[in-house]
C-alpha cells in the first residue's frame, strides 16, 4: 500500500510552503519537478548511494533541511526517491544481493538489489560476502528510470528496507511503529 505522505512535499512545506523557483533560482534546480529529481537521485545513487541514504534517513526522521544548496538538492533527491519507492514501487522478481552483511542487519532505509544472481555472485566473490535472495518485494527498477546507460547491465532495484528502527511517517508526519 502506498504511503500518502510525501517526503518531498514535507521538504517543500518546511521551506515555506511553496516550491522554490525553477533552475537559476536560489537552489539551482526545480524542486517541483519530481520526475527530474527522481532521475537525478538515481544517477546520484549509482555514483554515491551512501550520500543518498544519509539524506533519506534524515528525511525519514523529519530532520530540518540542510542549509547548503548542495545539501538541500541531495535531500530533495532522496525525498523524491523515497516517495517513488514507496508510492510507485512495482512487484519485483526474485532479487539478489551480494553483501558482507546480512540484509536484515543493514541499517539503511534503502537497499540496492539486483535481479541478476550473476551480478550478486560477482559482488560477493569480489568482496568476500554471500548472496542473499529476496522474494515478494516491491521496489523501483532503475532501468525504468534512467535506462541502461547508468544501470550498466546490473538490473538494479531499490527496495525500501524496514529492518531498522526507522519507519515511514504517516500523512500527518508522525512516525509509525
């Protein structure tokens, strides 16, 4: 079930209730264009997922937006990514993750998985981890957002992870159990 609370709307509300001006304005981008933010978020995820995860955690905890333009841009991208995963996520095929840490012990609110067991095996072999399967998950397939240019044949999906104390907020902004 989709979460009616939008993290991006919350961020915009915290900034004064209206989206900032389009590109060229004080933030250097149009925060009201969620599809553009989502594409930017996926590209940033492919290059630096930990930065996106940190901003997603802050959005989930309801922390105020960062004061810098770059921090605000990344928070907006993370919020758009959270919204997309929660509201537009599709039923995924069996997914796999090559990792040194069992996914249930991962504290990240968003985790990247692949539909390719070969990709997961290669990662696990390279870093000395194991391959973990995930069935019945809903997630966002990156190939559908940015095409193969950035997915590089990995068939990566981003899945919302609830194995931590972080929980999505309801439409009032309160954290759920």
